[in-house]
């Protein structure tokens, strides 16, 4: 019997159309699922939408819809996008599904009855007209931050979960399962920042808004959205809190892998395991927190019409090019960048130049020299050995990378094989062999070796770029293989290639594509009104002074500045910040040339975690103002002051 592999994506907030960053996670999970299938696992992939909570309630109101109508539309949009990028999910769960809602109520009640959830109260400031609770620090001049009216001290009932009860057991689980959190560096973050300082009891109900699953025995409360959302991983496959879980659940749980973004690791590696312990269920085997895909050259913003969405990318480049781009854009756990320009560049340099050309040339030569027939005539030369070695070791190498979900590295191994095959064409010069009748058998062997190497590469490529792999194989009249058949060379006897092969990737004209992209952006910017309401929609929630104090702003002097070669949006700045010299990469090249900046003093966020942009480590961020038209201005101290000075 084959081994099962149950993996999940985070369930996306049904608060709006997901951008390419959210879509990345679905593509990543799909690639892992398809890879595991090819390795012989019986795979179950679950994805879905997270549809409750105050934010969604507010979004629905702003859109003039009932919450359910609103989430129905967004969930349909998310499903459409997942289908468009080829996510082969086995289950798409929505947290408004009736059976999920029923189970959440049962789970809540079970935890309450066994004493893990208790009813308590928290104290705060209450605004009667707004029916809202505020903490001391949220108040503005001691008044309601929403309406400005006076507030009164009040207590609100709420349910709390006894987190601390399970902290030791969780720590033990971490110790006994060193691979539970990937990348491993995230584990220390969880232990040092959350477990060691001690876990607070968690408030698991809300009564300040309605859009949630009501607590069945106390319906003025709704269940905290994270308890509701996290439980999707068990309810979606048939968990029943009364002990009547489905056969599927018995087979699939515990999950083998939760694929999530780095921002929600805490929820998945602290809250979720603790909820499961309380339910008496085994814990998931692994949680993989991937990095974020960010837009090169500044934030995506709806009012500028420049948000990158998967459907636009697919329309311009095709599904598999988009999959390839996002999967190779970020090394394991780290952030990556996306821009229209960089997609074009990658399509041309890697997909068209390396893969497209290889397949096209090989098929064309078989047609030209042998009427399309490919067979091994057994005339070998030393030069064949290295190609064969690279081909038969590719699967092992890709599998090794995929053990820790280093998808970009796995793809690099596959493309190394395609590159090696291209080099083999240059080494064996089939067009020279073709001139000599006596070399015909050798020429046939060369084309066989090429075809076999490409077929091994395409079979490995399938999980990441399914249609390309299938189209490529069809060009050779062959079928893709399972991975256990990729360790030997000589997987077919003979075949006939297509007379007119399908071009996998053709070179794009960067200027022509960018003109079309610009036209699309301006058309969208025109139809998006820049109204006051729009601006408000982008405003952020209130923060405490402590939140603000976490940000360290400093004055910096620009010592040197240059354009980043591979990007038309990035500048690389060398900054003097007191005693320190730092490199900062900033997406302002369209607004400033290096000469505008050299010698100037500006403001940086000095304690931002370093991030790699176009291969350069950026150690901070330049603070800029931006208006609704996208005009940008950096901030400077009003009078001269030493670099390194703190801003508060
Ligand atoms: O967090 N690049 O939903 P969500 C890569 N509903 N990944 C990104 C990203 C980016 N730019 N932006 C977001 C939620 N993500 C919750 C999850 S699970 C029980 C509940 C990732 O729609 C993000 O990290 O905000 C998360 O894993 C997923 O997209 C959905 O994010």
C-alpha cells in the first residue's frame, strides 16, 4: 500500500482578490503535492478560504453587500484563480461550509466542557454608540478613536483558552521533533519570543461583531477567527468532535505538512498544536513557513492599478511560465521579488533560451535527418558519459532538494540537465555528423541520447510545470515517467517525433510586452476613482505606542548611490549612519537618479530585518512619502543634524 501524504495551504482570507503573493502559496503546495504523487505517495491536498471576522464584515459593508454574499463572490474568485494556475486540490474548504461551522461549535463546547476554555472578562473602555471596546492605548485623547465621543470603563465577558497548561508539552514536542518547523531558524524565534516568556491565556471569543460562528451555548459570542480557521485542517477531512470522525480522517490525520507564509508561523506552531493537544489529537508532522513574494519597486496598490495578479500574468505569459517564475523567485524561506520586467527576463533567458530551444532543436533534427524516427543505434562515445551521468542523477538531486521543500533548488537541478543537453548538442555537432553517411548511426545515437535526457528532465519538471512537461513529451511521441523510472538511461526503445512540434516557449519582445502592460495599468488606474473613500480603505488599524516604538528610525547620509543593473526600479545606496556604513536597496530609481541622492541626508528604518533584493542584501529601508498619483519624495531632516541621530 502506498504511503499517504496530507498537505494543506493556509486558507486565504476572503477579503478580496488575492494578489500573486497569496497565489504563490497555492502553486508551491500544488508542486509539492504533484511531486509527492510522482514519488508514489497517495496525496491529499486541501486548500480553501477563511471567511469570518470583523475585517470581512467591514469589507462587505463597504461593498454594500451582506457578508455571505461578499464571501461567496470572493471565494469563487479565489477558486477561479487557483484553477487557472493549475492547483490540483482534493478539497476546497470554506469556513462558512455548514459542516465546518457545526464542528467548530462542537469543538468549542467540548473544550469548554473539559475546562480548557473558561468564561472570564476583560476590562476596557466602552463606547456605547459604537458598541466597541477599546484598550487604554487605543483611545485618542481619552475618547473613542472612531467617533470621538466619551467612553466608560466596562467589563466584557469573553471566553479564554488555557494556553499555558500545554506549554511544556509543546516544548517537548519541539525537542523531540527537530524538523517540526521549517526553516529551522523559525523554531528559535517561537521558543525565545513566545514559549520562554510564558504563554498568556488566549481570548477565543468575540462579542463586538457578529460575522462569525456563534458559540452554540452562548450565542452573543462568536468563535475567535483563528480557532475557526485553523480547525479547517481537521474538519475538512471529516473530523467529528463527538468521536464519529470519518474513515478519511482516520487515514489522513495527522497532516504531513502545513504550507504557510512566514507571518502566520506562530498561529500554526503554537496555537494550533495546543488546540490539537486539548482535543487529544496527534500533531501535524511539519509546518513549512515560506517567504513572501514582494513587488519589485514599491508596494502594490489598487489605486495605482499596479497590483500583480496571477490571472494577468497567465494571460501574458501562460500558466507554466508564471508557476516557474514564482517557484524560482525565492530561495527556501527567504523573500523574493516580482516585476513584469523580471518575468519577461526569466521567460527569455531560461524558458525560451534553455528549454524551448532545446526541445525545438532536437525535434527538428530528428525530423530533418531521420524523418522523425528516434532510436538508439548503439554507437557511443566518451562525450555521452557526462550527459548520461547528469541525466540519471537529476532525479536523486531534485528529490533531495524537495525533502526540505527547496523548490527553487530542485528546479535548478532540472534546468542544469537541460543546459547540459544544450551543451551536448554543441559538443556533438549533429549538423556535421549529418554530412557523412557513415556517421548516420552515431547521429541517431546522439539524437536518442538527447531525447532520453530531455524526457528525464520533462518527467521531473511535471510537478512544477505540468502542461509544459506534457506538451514537451507529446512532441517526442512519448509519455512522462514516474520517478522510480528515472534513475537509469534508456527508458524507451524508439519513437517518432511530431512533424510540427508545439513551441514550448518563444522569445518575448520586452518592449512590446511592457507597452501592453503599461496600457493595461493606465486603463485600470483611470477606472479606479481616487476618492476619499478609497484612501480610507487603505488606512491601517490603530497601533499602540509600543508598536511604534519597535520601529527604529535614524538619519543617514548618502555616501554613494548607483542603479541596480538587473532592475529598472532599484537603486543601491551606501549610507553612513553614525559609526556604521550600510547598504540599502530602494525601489525609487524611477523617481530619483543616483546624482539626486549622493550627499543628501534622509531617514531610514534602521531595524528592519535585512532582505535580499536582486541578490544584494538591503540593511534597512528609506522612508518616503507617496501621494495618490504615485509621486514619491524621500524625507529629510528640516535642519542639518548628524547622521546616526535617532528619530522619535
Ligand atoms: O493569513 N507572498 O490569510 P491571507 C507570499 N486567513 N505569501 C503571502 C504573501 C506574499 N506577498 N502575502 C500573503 C491568512 N501570503 C489566514 C490564514 S490559515 C488557518 C488562516 C500568504 O489571505 C500568507 O502568509 O492573509 C498566508 O500563508 C497565505 O498567503 C494566505 O494569507
